[in-house]
C-alpha cells in the first residue's frame, strides 16, 4: 500500500513539475492516462489515481470525454499571481473591476473618475457631429506615427502655459495615459529592474509594474511630495531606473508637490541618472498650478504623460507622451509594433472638444462643483469619525483615516455586499501600511445611500 | 605618449562599460570631468580627451554649459537594435512608418490597407451621428472590463456563422487587432520563448515579437497553409509556445488554409501543447470562407483575434480576442493594468457601423472592386516581368516574384526616392529568403504613376 502511494506521489510530482516548467502550459491537455503511464513507467491505475488527486487539488480539470487539462488560474502572467499574494479584495485590479462593473447609478465613492453627468457631454456631442463631417481620410485612415499634428500642437501650447517646453515633434499620442506609461516601461525597463513609486500612489501603477515583472519600491508621501530623505535612501539602496508620480494633484492623497521638493528630487535624480515619469492627468482640475518636474527639468530626464479621460470623456481613449525627441523616436517603434497606431478618430474628437470654446467654462464649473463637494464630503465623513489626511486644494480625491481599529479592507468587503464600491488604502500602498485609510472621490460621494451603508458597515466592523 | 593613450583608452573603456551595463543609462548626464578624474584616478586632461573622443564616436554628446550625456540611440528597447541588425529599409517598422507617413494621395502599393475612398465612409458618418445622440454614460464613461456587451454579442454571432463557437463572455474587446496579439503575448510568453510564424508572414508580427524579446521561427508557407512537415520539425526542434497565423486570407501571400492542413496542424498542436493565435482580420474580404482553426478546435487551444481596421475604418481602433473563458479573465487583468480599458466610443461607433444595413452591401462592393483590381494588377505587373506566386481567391494582397537578379530592397529604396512606397519581401520573411519578392496591395496599385516609377527603378536595378 505504501509503495503504491509513493508511485502515485511520483506521478503527481512529475505532472506538477511539468506544469511549473510550462512543459504543460495552462489550459493544455495532459497526455492521456495510457500515454502517461507508458512515459513514466507506471501502471494505468496509478496514473488514473494520480490524475484524480490532482483534480481534487484543482491543479488539473477533467473534461467530459476529452481527458484532463491544466487548470486555468496558473496561467503564466495571471497578474493576481505575480509578486506577493494580495487579498483579491484589496488588489489594485479588483478595485478597477468593481468600479468598472458597478451599477451605473449606484454610489461608488471608491472609483477614480467623475460621474458621467459631470463630464463634457455637450462638447462631446458637438465634437462627434463635427468629426462626422470631417474629410474621408480622417474618418478612414490610420493616424500618422506620432498622431494628429493639430492635436500635438494644442498639447504643446498647453504645456508651454505650464512652463513645460516641448515641440509637437516631442509629443506622441497614445491610446490612454496608462498606455503612455506602459510604453515607457517597455522602453526603459527590463524584468527585475526597480521602480520607485509614491506610497501611497495610484493603484494601477502597482498592477502595471507587476505586468512588467519589475520591483516597485514605495517612498513615503508627505503633503509636499515624496519624503526627500527617504527618496535619497531609496536611490542609494535600490538603484531604481524610474520614478513614477503625479505632481499636479496627487492620486490618492490630493497633495501637491512643493517647489523645494521638486528641486531636491531633480537634483537627486541627476546624481543617480534616474528617469522620472510625471503623470499630469489631473492638470485641468488645478486652481493654483503646482510646479511641474517636467518644467524644472526641461524634458531632459523627466517624461510627461497625460490624458483627458478625467475631464473630457473616459469613453474617448487618447493620451500623450512628451519626452526627448530621440526617446520619442524609439517609443514610436514600440507603439507601432504593439498596437500599430493610435486612433485618428479619438484624437480628432478630442481635438474638437479641447478647442471648443465651451471646454474652459466647463472645467471652471467642474472645479467649483468639486470644491463644494469636497467640503460637504469632509463634513459628512467627519460625522462618521473619518478624517482627511489633508484637505486638498483641488481635485476629486480625499485620502481619509478611518476610526482607530477599523480595517479598510474589511470595511470595503462589508460595503460591497450592499453594492457600495470603496477604495481601501492598501491597494495604493506598496508597503501595505495604509490599512487604516480609504480614498474617497468627492464627486461620487454626494449620494446619501452611500453614507448609510458606510455607517452600518463601520458599526459592524467596529464590533 | 603611448602611456597617455593607454590611460585615455582606459577611461573610454570604463565609460563604455558603464553605458553597456546601464550604470549610465541613455540620456543620463555623465559624471563631471573632475568627478570622473577623481573616481578613476586619472588626470582631468586625460578624462577631457577621453570624453572628446567618445563624443566623436557618438557614444556621448556634449550639451552647452551642462556637461556630457549618454547618447540616445542606445536606449534599451530601441526595437531597431534588438535581434539581428536589419537594413532599416526592409525593417518591418520602416515599411509601417513610410506607409503611414506617405503623401495621402501618392501611390503606395506597399501599404497594407485600402485607400480611404474604398472604406465605409458613409456608414462611419452615420455611426458618428448616431453616437453623438447616445446617452451620457456611453459618451463619458469607461467601458466595462470585457467591453461593450452589444458589440460582443454581434461578434459572437459573426463567429457562429463561421462555425466558431464563442459566448459573448469569451470575447474581450481591445484597441486593435495588434493590441489583441500583444496582450496574448504578454499573457503567454516570457523573454526567450519561441514562437512560430509563417515565412512569409505579416511583417508587424516580427516587430511585435521583438518587442517581447522572444525568438521567432519561420515555417515555410505553401498555397494551402504552412508546410506541415516543416511545422512538425519546428515543433520538435524548438518547442515553441505559440504559433501566430492568418488563416482566412493570408498576409502577405493571399493564400487560404486548406481543411486538410488545418486538421493536421491542430493534431500536431495537440501533441505539443502549442497555443495558436488565429488573426481573422481579413474575414470580410473572403468570397468562399476558408476553414478556421478556431472552428475546428473550439477555442480550446486556438485564440481568435480580429478587428475592422481593414473594412470599416482604420481611424477607429477596435479589435477583439475570443478565447477560453479563464484565459479571458487573465487577459482582462492585463488589459486594465496596461491600458486601463477599451474605448467605449470606438466600440459604440463600430457597433453602429456593423449593424447598419449598408455594411453588407458595402463589403460586396469592396470584394467586387478588389477582384477587378486584382486582375488589372496582375496584367500590369506581368508587363514588367513581375509574376504572382499565386493569384489569390480574394483580398487585397498579391505576393509577387521579381525578375531574376532584382533585389526587392534595392528596388524599394530606388522607388522611395520617387515617392513610391513598396513592401520588400524580406520584411515578411523570418529567414530572409524573400529578397526576390514584393507584396502588392491591388487597391493601391491602380495609379499609373506607380508603374512608371517601378519600370524606371527596375531598369536601374537591372543594370
């Protein structure tokens, strides 16, 4: 009996090893019981028993009449499996998926964008009608490699206003701000490289960096930007290749970079040959523009990226990269190889929307509405014992500390049962030190139902 | 004097080594002359001379008043630098960039798409006007993780008509057919893996695979599909993870897969646990649909991808992946991590265009026009001694053999000087065995000017 068990274990081990080595890739059919028995030199009954046990373990799955298959979840780049295992419910991707799949009309203070009714709807309708009348090449052709020249000119002028000098040749359009950062990672990183991020930072940076199989190191964030001493120590200890940040309005904290911090970061970057990606997606929400690393540095080692998904429309995928001309040239090759080209349609619609005289007025209205929502949200959360880390000057995010003893992930799970999508702090924190925080989107926090659910869940979690 | 030269060489070597090891990354500022002298223990004048020589070599560049910088072109993932060095003018990316940057009205028989006037312009205008009236969430929100449900239903019905069984849940929308393949590569491949491609194949597959740092192995292509014996040998010799192909109308040859070849390929794939990506982008050009690997296999180990860039509009970026449900789940995570989401706008416009009653009629017209253009192009090329490898049943491509002794890359270079963009054979050939071939797009070969330029260049190259 013991010997038989050893033989079964040997078959199981052989199969597991091959799955781990991808000799049997995810979803692949395993050799038939008969073939496996022959290959490994065991009896058919031994292999049958080994396969059955592997099925019980979930390593393989049987399919009616067609044998056994390697189970799916161990696919090689299943992001949830890479790096330290996370609780799926505070996993960066989980928040994205919950927010993207939530009921359109339900309260979702955890999501990272404005409700549709806050977006530039009238401008989008005008832009679509204008593009419906565009010439046939605009409607039918691929974009040029850099993307629509007129839109790149508009972007260069916007940057100039923010003291970032970039020619239209130094700008490449992308399908989104995220794709912009993804292409830069492809360009500059190799698996195993180290990248600095703010702790906390936009949670999708974690997911993106995991997809590149690089190590993220978090630098504690202060109300003026990253902690400079910790930044210097991280440079010394980890020799990172890249630092990714938002310098305008920081996600999730809403903080803004101070000029002194910007200057010191750039000096440190110069000394360490660090490349910095500055994600400028929240620029149009600012009332008093913060300094831009790209402005101080002159696009030498700073790469600026942005998009209009938060202001014009998230339905319209169009972002950009502004960088050194020679880097843009290599990034174009990567963009063509991996996506063939950008969207002429998206860039035409965006151009029409941005150059529409209503956009400026629209954003003024949004800023005023957000300022009001910010104050109301602070008050309503205070009533629940939830306090902001800082009250941001602008933007949609409020980074809040929960009452002592409440775990944000527990709270998020409890609220999700009632349909309320929250954004628990550790999804934003590389060090997992933000278990007592939540990020609130003030534009998505005006619905009283959300506070009722939150209050009940807090009472439940506090027990 | 000799000793000084040795010292200068030592400094140059030290700098080169650090650049190669990326201790000094591309674009980084080098240590000052003084600092370098101190670090390396040489005199300032030795370092000055070494830096000047490295400038002369193009390894570093001086910048007025701010020292020396690592030159740009050696950036880590400059695709043109990866793998065997190619002649830039037969480089896959070169053809894309030439074709994308060519004069809109100039003849470009080398490009891979229809002229704008052949595309579904009226349908696009109607679709844009319809979407301009859509509800505000459609105009402003991110798409759901899989993408617009109604479009996925239409795609599932189209696939069912081609005997490919896929539920809408098994379909994920992407920003393009290329992005679809890119995501699959991210999901299934690791650097150093091997991928089979047809030889010749769509040239961008080469660029895409280089971006993933994997090895492409070409399998000779026959008028019925890949050579089955060579395919079996490649499986045995290289243990590839993936095979990427077009089974409908093959790019660049226009050939179609025979049922016998399809069956044998799938049997071999089953035996070797090979995953197959079937790019179905030319489906709507077919008059007599070829067998689909995805139909035979039932989306078990075959993944089907496609887009409508060749038929509806290339300005509209929208593609799809149909695969096993558990693979789709991991692909969604990757899509969110690297691009955040697809375009609600692009998918809405595509849905409106595809479900417009005019699309079917439009494609009938396109197929008829292509059939005429195919015959005319064959005749006009015959007059120049250029002969088709096969005359395809449908589609826009004609894979042609040049007169003996003519090199396609030389010819392409000569024609480009006169503004004519050609697609030389070796850009499509992993083995570089297609130096005597050109791919013609018959829809882009109706302009007499192109033949005049070609005739002159042929005469010149034949000397």
